[in-house]
C-alpha cells in the first residue's frame, strides 16, 4: 500500500509527521533485531498524543483521510477489476488507511496492522499485528490458500526491501518506483515512474 497505492512513504510515518515526531530510534532498534514488530508498533503509538493523552481512533482516521492515492491507481485497479483479477493489499501499514483505500479502489482482500482502542475510542498504546514488516511472504501464502490461486499465478508489487520476501515467492515480482537497490535486484520487472498506469502493459501481457 504505502508507496504503491498511496503516494506516501509510510502510513506510520505520515502520522508521526503530523505530530512532529520521529521514530528513527525505534527503526534502528528494529533493524538491529533489538525489538520485534509488536514493540515497534507500541513505541510508534506512544508518540501520538495531544495534551499528554493518546489520541482517538477518530483523530487518526481524520489524519489519514488526507493521504493521496498514487497517480494512476484508479485506472490500474479498474483494469484489474474488468479482467476479474483478484486484488489484495498486504501491508505492514495501518488498517485505518488500507480499509479506506480498499473501499475507494474496490480491492478484494486487506491484510494490514491495526491499532487497539478502549471503549471510548482512545488508543490504548498497543497495536494489532497481522503483517510482520519483514515477513509479508507469510501473508501471501495465506492468500494463496484463501483464494485458491497458486503462488506462480500471483503478481506482487512493492517498492522497498521489506517487500522483497513477497516478490520472491510470487510468479511475478514488480518493483514500483523502487526506493531500495535490493528490491530492484529481486524484481522481475521494474517500473521507475510514480504512475500505476505504467503497470497496464504488464497486466495486458500476462493476462
């Protein structure tokens, strides 16, 4: 989702930027294996406060409502829908955004991480782990069984090293506007421009 269907680097970072916060210390700790995905999310959620209190789900929804779609997203997903090709979001980003994007674009399945809230709708400080940042291939395997589509008939689109395991196990791996060299090296096809309409020739060829 982030950097592919939406024109932002990260839905988590988008919220950090809104509050003028940085999570680079947590990023470094995660990449060094010092914290796991749950602790990573916990530390991120702890940064989202107003007047000393954690924000509400409604506030996050309002912030994320400003996230723009990637250029050409509607046209690209429209063609996939016309061809009756099943579509899915597999993202370590936030489900409050992925659900919105899926609804706007008519995407069939959504796997993304969530945010826990209490009975008043305020964040508890905990996340809901569904997609491990470094192990998106696990979700692709689940999707393959769920949709009864062999891995060799699945195309994965990603833009960073975190997407590489997903591209590795699919029949077709596409690096879209890649931000890392490692995703370039693992992709079958590379699209350099920030325009999802550039995927249309690929879709036509393989469908």
